[in-house]
C-alpha cells in the first residue's frame, strides 16, 4: 500500500510517495497549461515506478487539486503545507511559502494551522515575479540571487510587478550594474515578506517553503532582512505534497 500526495501548483507539480513508515521518494515537473494533463502524466510516472494507483490512497492539493480524477480526496494547500512543514521542521514554526502566484504566511501550533495570511492580489513577492525579473536581466533565478549578494543595497520602490518591471528597465538604461539591480529585486521580495510577517505576527522560528528554498543566497538575504536565521531544507519545496501524503496515510 502506498500513500501519495500530489500538489499541483500554478507553475510546478510535486509528488511525494510514502509507504507505511517512510517517505520513499519525491519528484517534480512543470504544471504546464493543463492541470488535468499534468495529473495524467503523474499517473503514468507513478505506474512506471511500479506504484499502483489502485493500491494507493491519494490526496491532491494545490491550485489544480480538483484536476486529479484518481485522487481519493482533495485538501486545501494551507492544511497540507502546514502538515508537511511541521514534518520537515520538526517543531512549531511560522511558514513562509513563496509560491508561483501567491505568498503565504502560515502559523502552526502542535502541527496544526492556527492562522494564515495570503498575498494573492499581485505578483510582487511571488515566484512569478522572480522569474520575470530574472528574464529581464537574462540570468537564471539561482544566478540572480547569487548576483544580489555582490550588489549595492538599492531599492526597487514600486510594489506592483508591472511598474517594478519598468523601474528595472529604467535602471538598466541608466547603466546600473546587474548585481545592484538583482539586489534591488531581492530586496523588493524580502521587504514584502517582512511587511506580511509584521501584520501577521510570527513565532521565533521561521521556515521557508517553495521553490526558492533551494537557493541559499536568497535564504541568506531573507534572513538578513528579517534579522533572524530563516530555516529551510531542499525538501521544503515538497511541503505541500509531503503534507498531502501524510494526511493520506492518516485518513
């Protein structure tokens, strides 16, 4: 018997597979234009790995959770992220989840979600914002964060992603070096997170989830902005699917 969590986000789909006792494996793929098509690709990949859908309990979560026809149940990403982050952090914490289309702050107490704040009205502060700005500078997201460590501490003042893009293009036109522009872009994201945490309230332990958790320069700059060490792990990008997998085993 397998217990599977499928987290179909706006930009990436994550899958975590448990047996009765252990997390067996995780894998990730782009969501693409169709969540339904992505769910069918996931099903084939699971079957290719020798994991029978018929002999598994499956919970879907995320943006495309209703598009997984073979799932036994769908659960909101807030609940699943809380469950997965608690499993990874091994303690109560405040989760900073930077997704493709939104950023969430989630409070945990004894592994249960007690409160959350979501920024889903604007792309600023999200993974999509980082991707857009990286494309403007002609570098990868990893390189953007690394460059930011070397740049002057400038500010991108516009919080709207569209106007921020114009501001970055203007800085390029003035001859500002890419390292400083990269620092300004990262500052824009970390400032948004700082503001969200200030309004939300936070515990002493902060735990980062989402795709940026694997980029250490970003984690370092976020920790600098928040004046405390933000904890994370490369597995934290799978927090939603891990939480869904754990819940499929419990339920």
